[in-house]
């Protein structure tokens, strides 16, 4: 009996000792911030960099979890169109290519958060601000940019007696290309061509138009196909093609093939081409250099861009302030931007990032040359061309005209005048 009483007292004492602890635990649980989740749609390397940003963000926001879904651009756009139409099923954060973003803002003007209050456009490349600013408001964060330069093979230039510093204009470029094709051979024994050309797309025409200060549409949405600048660009494109210095290609695989098979002496392309060259032709290390694109005239411009993406926030996100805080961190932390460039070739449009050491040092693959200075200086000079929701469709149709001009020798002026008329009717407001 004594044993039972003693045991009961011990148990009671033990319970009494535990009660304060339980109370404290319940209070602690109640005060603990509730876990929330931010969802993200993105693709390959862009997604990996956003995951890295998320891990760093969680160090100061331990209650935040992330749900990442990796998709190709086509998958994202298919889901985005459906989700924006219904207002449901869309991630909080979405990666979108800069040149297609206008189409979504135009069709779904209430689909994305207004970020005008947190995006300081003075800190970003003007061309990227042009991709995210509509009717005076900013609807996404600019991310990676595509300032262009002329990648060139130092060994081919040396064999042909061509100096990179002598290539100022496209006429200089054509002359140098003829010298190189006459002297240099590829590893398979064929004549080296000066540059890759896709005769069914308006890529080089677009570069030449940009150097002349115009795009396909003006700020009011009017087409600029039959302007003096457009006609001059197309005539020069045809001259370059007819000179015989180009290596025809069709599609991305063949484009990469010009690097792999070492069939071209130059590639006019955006900064992201660095990664492609290193990945596809590692045995050409030390043979490449980078200079400014050729100009149309000596006193003209050589600042153009190709590619890049933006990051938008769904207007109906349940966590607008938190999501804005995360995206701001991911897009403006200079160390993160440098990391994205070093690991994945994501060249930042956030100008303060260029003070990070990686952008000031030489690249061993390029013989120690400080090649990034070319892209930094040109990137700052690229104007913010007007965006238009019809640009992608217009470029497809222009590509058909390019094909007829280059491959079937259609008259340039007539073709472009007809194209102006047809597209103006098609995209009439």
C-alpha cells in the first residue's frame, strides 16, 4: 500500500513538473512563423540559378519553402496562356523570354504584378528595361541579357594575314572573309567560311537594322519594313550573302556544328555564345577572341542584343510582398548575378553586378583576354527598342521574305514594299 501511494505521488509530481514545459512548448509553436511556399516556373540553367537564390534567401527566411517546376519555354508558354486566361494554376514566379513578354502583357494586362516601385531602371541595361516597361509601368524584373560581339578565330585570322583591329565596317568584314576563305582550311580540308548564315531567318538583317537604330515596329505599332534603314539593311545582308563568305546552316544543331567542325572564322553573336563555344569545342581553347561587331559605317553603331529573359510575378499570388522580396533579392544581389554568369552563362542586365571580379578578369579559354569588357560597354549603349506583341509572328513572315531574296534572287525593294503592305494589313489595329 505504501508503495502504491509513493508511486502515485511520484507520478503526480512528474506530471506537475512537465505541465509548464508543455505550456511553454504550445506557446512557442503558436509564436513560430507559419511555413509558406513560393512556386516557380523556369527552365534548365535559369531554374538552377533561381534554386541557388532560393537557398540563400531561406537563410534569412527559414519559414519559406520553394516549389520549383522545370519546363521548356514552349511548355511554360502553353501553361501560361491557359493559366492567365483562367486566372488559376499559375506559379508565383515565372521566367519568360524578353522578346515574347510583350505579347503576354498585351493580351493579359492584369496578369502580372506592377513592379515599378521596386525596379530601379537606372540600374539595368536600357535594352532590357525596354522589354519589361509598358505604358510607363514595369511588369517584370530584367534578368539575363544578350549584348553582342564578334567571336573570331585568331588562328584563321593569322593564317590569312587579317588583323582583327582592321575590321571596322561590314565592307572590311567581307574583304577579310574572302582572304580567309582563299587561304584557310577546316580540319576536314574544306575552305573556311567567314560566318554562319541561316538564309531562312532574319537574324543578320535584324542585327543590321539595330545598328541603324530601328526594329520591326515603332512605338506606335507601325511597321518599319519599307524604311530607308530597313532597305539598306536588307541590301547589305544580300551583299554579304552573295559574296560567298557565309556557311549556310538550318537550325540550332547545324549552328553549333559550325563551332564543332571549325568551319567558320567568326560568329556574330551574343555573350551567351561563350558557353556554347567552350562546351562544343574545348580543343579550340586559346584560338578565340572577341571584338566589336562590324559597323555599317565608320561612325555608326555596333551595339546590338540577342536573347535573354525576364522574371515576372503572377498578379494573383497569395504572397505579393514576400515574392517581390525574393525576386528583388534574386535579381539584384551582385554575388548571385556573378554566380549565375560563372556557372550558367547568364549574363546579368543588373549593371552594379559588373563590379564583381569575374567581369574584370581575363578568360583563360580566350587566351587570357578580358573579353567581358566588349559586352559590358556595348550592352550599356543598346537602346530600348519598342516592344510589340506581334514581333515573333512578324519575324517568321520576314524570314520567308529573306529566303526568297537570298535564295531566289527576288528584287529587294519590291519584296519589302509588298511585305510592308501585307503585314500592315495583317496587324491592322
